[in-house]
């Protein structure tokens, strides 16, 4: 989560010419972006927060492997959920303007199988013998997140969550999209 917040902050902090950040004296474009956006003190504080978050990995490779595994598993699962829901919907699914046509089912199921395989792979221990110190805690963390989010959905959210709400009428949205296309030169 901290990494996501940091990436969003960096993205919003890019000012003007990115090339000046690439050839900065720091030699590290993200650092220059932070320095430009929040000044030297703020940039150094961000670098200290990032350094502190990385400290546990220096003394414990198990923590590093667990966090990397959890992040990878989380990303794969997040991306494949929509594909799985699409495949489970069957003929009742109303497709959009872009489709793989007759290959859609094959590609979808291959993607789902790949995520199942890679999820198991990233949950395996990295070393042997397995002890409390070398145990891969990714299955525990992913299990806790899945139990919490699934339980929350079953006990509460499914009763009130209706999905994102459209802001504005169809005409207003078309006008906004036309303006965006005109400004991007398409």
C-alpha cells in the first residue's frame, strides 16, 4: 500500500519536462521529481520513508521473499478476477466493442490457469528445510486478505454496494470524451 501511495505521489508530482529529471545531477529521475515537487527537505524525507520501509528486508530475506510473493500474487489475482467472472458468466455476458472472438474462451482459460499455477509457485517455500524462520508467509497473508475481503462481501457489502456511479448524463460524458479526444489529437 505504501508503494502505491508513493507511485501516485510521484505521478502527480511530475512537473514540466521529464527529460530534465532524466539528466538530473542525482542520476535518479524519481528522486529529482520528488526534489522538484516538494523541495530538498521533503524529497529527503520521502527517501528516508522509502529507506525505512526497506530496512526489514536487509536483515531477513524471508520477509523480502514474502512481500515480493504477496505483491506478485495480489497483482495476478486482481487482474484475473475479471477474466474469471467473464468466463463464468457464459453466454449471459454482454461483450463490449473489443473482443478476441472465438479465441476469447481459450485465451481466458489459459490466463486463469496461468494465474493458478503462478499463485501456487509463489506460495512455495524458497529454501529447505522449512523452519519458522524460513517459512514463506505469503499463503498466510493472502489467505487473511481473501478471508477478510470475502467475509466482508458476504456479510455486508453485497447488501449495499452497487458498483461505481456514473457522474453526469450520457450527453455530458460524450461531450467530455469528445473534448479529450480533440485535445489528444485523435
